[in-house]
C-alpha cells in the first residue's frame, strides 16, 4: 500500500530471517567442533558479526538501495569484473543456503518418521527443493501469506525449548573448556556459525522501503543482532546443558530436537522436529522466492528496476531452474558441515569487498577508519581460519570453494564481453527510468 516499514517492523523481519533454518541445521555441526564451548562459539561469531554490521549500518544509511552490498561495492570499486564476480557469488550464497536448508529438512523429516537411509535422505532433499521450485513458478500466494505465521511459529518453538530447558541444565555439561585446543575448537566453530548471523545484511536490501532509512537502517541492524545473539546463546546453553556433547554429535542432523528430549520427552522431540520442518521449508521458500531471485536478476542484468517484485522469476524462469538445480547438486554432493562451510566462505568474500569499498567511501559515511580497518582484519582472519580448518578436515570443500570463485570469475569475464552488461548504481537506474 506504499507504507514504509518502521524500525521495529524492519527489525522483526530481520530477526525472522536471521533466526532461520541455520540454527536447526548446524547446531550439531557446531557441537562436534566446539564441544562444551558451543555457547562461546556463538558469542565469538556474534562479535565478528557486529564488526561487519558496523560497516553495513554506515553504508546502508548513506547509500539507500535494495541492491544492498553490491551497491556498496559498485560505489567503492566501480563497474568492473570484480563487481560482476561478487554479484554472481552473492547469488551462489543463496544457492548453497538452499542446499543447507534442504539438508536440514531431510535430517529432521527422516528422524521424525524414524527412518535413516542415505538414498532416502537424498530423495527428500530433491523433492523438497522441487516442490518449492514449482510453487515459485506458479507464484503461490498462499505460501507467501503463510510466511509470517511460520516465523511466529518458529519463534514459539524456540521459546518453548529455551524456557523449558533452562530449569534442567546440568552445570557440568556447560562448564567451558579453556585449554588452547578447545578454545580453538570454539574459534573454528565460530567461522561456520558466522553464517547464522548473515541475515542482517538483508536489511540493506530493503532500505528503500524503510522509514527514515538514514537512521533506521542502522538501528534495525543493531537491534536484530542483539536479539538474535541472546536467542542463539540461550539455545546453545540449553542444548549443551541438557544433553552430553557426544549425544548432540550423534544426532548431528537433528541435534536441536534431540536436545529437547531430556526435559520435554518424546513429545518435545516431535514438537521441535515439526518446528524445524516448518522453519526449513519457510527458509527454502524465502530463499528461492526472495533473495535468490533478486541476486540472480542483479547478477544477470546489472541493475534492479525501481519497482522490483519477487514475481520477476516469471520473466526469467531459467534463473529459477538453475538456482533449484544447483541447490540440489550441492545438497547431494556435500554433508551439512561442508555445505555450511561453503556458504560461510561465500558470504565472507562478499563482506571482505564490501568493507574494502567502505574504506574507499569512508569520507562519505563518516565512519571510524580504524574500526573499519579492524573489521577487515577480523573478517580476513575468519576466512583464513575457515580455509585452514577445511584444508585440515575436508580438502574437497576447500577446493570447491576456490573452484566456485574461479568459475564465476570466468563466467563474469565471458558474460560481460558477450552481453556488454554494465552495473548501474541506484542513482543511475533512477535516471535511466526517468524517476529523478
């Protein structure tokens, strides 16, 4: 109806996006790496997320555009092959997120029906992505209207989990292990958990639709991260405090549901599993119907029209098919830890160049140069640690990350020469459409 989002509405949407399927999908992965230091891993990743958020808050308040980080990079580095490659990588981050959510859906679904078989696991992944691909093709209004109810249900499920489990925590289970080996485990887990906070960046992708964006974009970013940090740390404390780490790792694909069993029984296991199914299916739909749609259009066209609707899949159905197809391939080829690492690495690369762009634009944003530089060092350190950990534990994931980067750099070089596609800032786009 043309009404702008208030700061609290923008915050609520961001919280609903950030507390998505990742908390259901990678909790067991984190427990395997961090052990009893699982809450510490969430705290460390939150601190790193705040550093990136500082940059996004400053940039998003100055450069109002639904293109989000690509707008920042375009402003800071200009229209070139690097900008185009990062646009494709941003789209790829949604593709890999899609496979992460499908993997989590399959894990909880098979645990709920008490069936464990690798073939069935892959089959469920293929079916759930295919179903939402079809829904997106036909533009199901029912699914879109159900999103707000699904988000509310997800928060209720997590609230019941936290409030129910706080009273039964075993202090021995949550006592942190501060020796160097276990602290490094928490650090490595934080590099993967970092993706659990990445949704705050989507606030900048809606900045044109927020009231007084110069002030409220930054407020919504900081408030959403604060709320999410409290929720994540509480969930980690309850999960580790009620179930030995070994049991969490054993139930890695459905760890949150298994952690509810000690204090809520089998009914709690079912309750959390159903909540996870709603959450992951919601995330698959939102990823296909929202983020991936915008990211694909931006990468291919180099601009977003002044009025951009999620229905634009209809004008580029090949983007929907390619996104869903690649999501299925990643889901089938990698386990949940590998998918999470690829996803986190892709987001981190976009953050690195967004912060580099911020350093070039710092006279316009009036940000602290030392804090921006420090955030760049931290993000580079997180990326390096993630690469080192994957090299030590799963070189297939390590090589896949770099193959993706090189592949999209090559695609961008060829695509730019064939189509003469150029990236436009929001100001240039508005001028093109005669809306200045």
